[in-house]
């Protein structure tokens, strides 16, 4: 994993907007409907090429395929792993129950999305049956990206977020279910690593599920659950050098009150138990922009990089580069070393197909503002103008 050696490097969390035609094909594939495989392949080439070029043009150093090849960041898993069927009765988060107006707004705005709330459940022994789709994703991305980025990454969901989206109706305990998911998802984790890409584990469960699956626990009990979820990640990535893995943690990528989110300082020690080289955490979310203070109580381990979100991902406001620079400088002060900060976004811009909060033109402007803000911060942090 590269560090910000002579300037602040830039990346993003993973998902980027998908075009309408590709979205339709992905939803049809997820629903088990007929689709033209040649048409899908052509659209995937087009979409990956588009987002790669846009990232490069914006000045992103560490890029990916924008998750163009998946219907959602975790809901694609049942397409590759046997053992799932039926429908999970996933409980909504606290604020969705307290504010029915929020649910109504979401339904009006996003009427046709992937299976987030009605995902299948685990009904039998899990078995990762087909690595070929992932290998095709990797091959397409590497072919199209070439040498356009300083470094490349690919995302994969944590065992924990799979478990809290596709609920268990077979193993009988969360512990056993997590172990099975770790065992099977290791196939994806290893394939991404062996392809020479940075593996990013997407684990919103480590924060978001305080208000969802684990909403009835105390904070202390939730921390214990987080520790078990982190252990499941460690089981899945065993054998991969920690400097080739980064971990993304967030509070749920939606525009809502977020008044029940757990403070970062409460869960940070548990996050440090992950055998990863970088932590990606949102800090532009208005409920969490102050939480760099958590690093005073719990300093970032010396073998970890912080990948702070300095661009918000649920608003069409385009951050001024000076705002971005100040956020980066806050992160550097919190960490204590400029080299161990890589600037990023709060979350993805296309977490699920057909659920994009930010219009596509604003996405590229935001990524450009990320680069411009990083350049401003670099000039001040290194005392020299960045080319």
C-alpha cells in the first residue's frame, strides 16, 4: 500500500454511478430474468472504461472499477454463493421506524433498486460455487485501467454486512454464520489479492448495525459484536499481508437524521483489532465531522494509514477545494503524520444500482475538488507547490 510520500494521495470508497442501460441489465440478472450476455459484456466494458477515465481525469491516485459490474456492494453475493433462498425479514434502522416520512421519501425517490431490504436469507450450507464472475471483473478492470492509476483496488463485503443483510435461517447462531461466511468469502478476498489489487473490505456493519441488527444491545454489548465481526474479517483475510488490505467503515450511506449513530470513539479500539493496513472512515457526514478527536483518546496504530472521508456522498453540493484542504489538515493533525493520510470520500456514490443520491456530473466535480483540495493541503503540509 502506497503512502502519501511527497503529497496527499487521493482515492474514493468504491461505487460510482451506473448508466441506465447497465442498471436495467444488472437488475434483470439479479431477478433471474433473461438478458443478452453479449450486450451485458459490451455495456460493462463501456461503463468500466467510462468511470476509469473519469477518475483519472479527476486526479484520483488509487482507483477501481466503480463497482460497475455489481448490482450492489453486498447484494450480489447470492449470485455466486449457494445456500441462499427466500426473503430475509431484515429489520429497518431506528430512524426509519421513527420517521416514516423518511421511508416515504426514499420510496418516491428510489422505486427500483436492488434487493437491499428483500434480500434472500441463508437456508442451507454455504458454498462459494463460482469464482469466474469475480475473475472476469478483475480481468476487465485490469485490461481497461492499464497504468492510469498509481495503485488499484477492488471491494468485497465483510462477512458481517452479508450476515446482517442476508439473515441466517440455517446455522442457528450468528457466530457459526459468521464463520461460514468468512470461510467462503475467503475465495473472493484471496482472488483480489492474488490479482495484485488492494483488497478493500466494505464493513458498514461495524458502525451502521448499531441502529439495525444490534439496535437492542447496549453500547458495550455492541462493541463485543463488533469485535466478533472484526474477528470474522481477520479469519477471511488470513494470509494476506495487512498492508494489502484496507477496511471501510460507515454509518449507512443515506441522507437521514443519523441521530442514533454510535460515536466513533466507542468503536475505534475494536476497529484497531482488524489486521489491515488502512481504515477508511467518514468524516464529512455532518454527524461525524467532529470525530477526529477520537484519535486523541485512541491514537491510530503506527502500522495503519487513515483514509478519511473529506467529500460527502449524499449531497449535490460540490465542496470547495479549500474546505477539502482543511478537512485533510484536520486528519493529518489527528494522525500526527502527513504520510499516513490518503484523502477519500465518505462512502460510495452508487451503493446500489438505481440508488444514487448525487447526480453523475456532480460526482466528477466532487472528485476533482478532492484532488484540488489535496493539492492545497499538500502545498501547506510540505511547504512547496504541487504540480
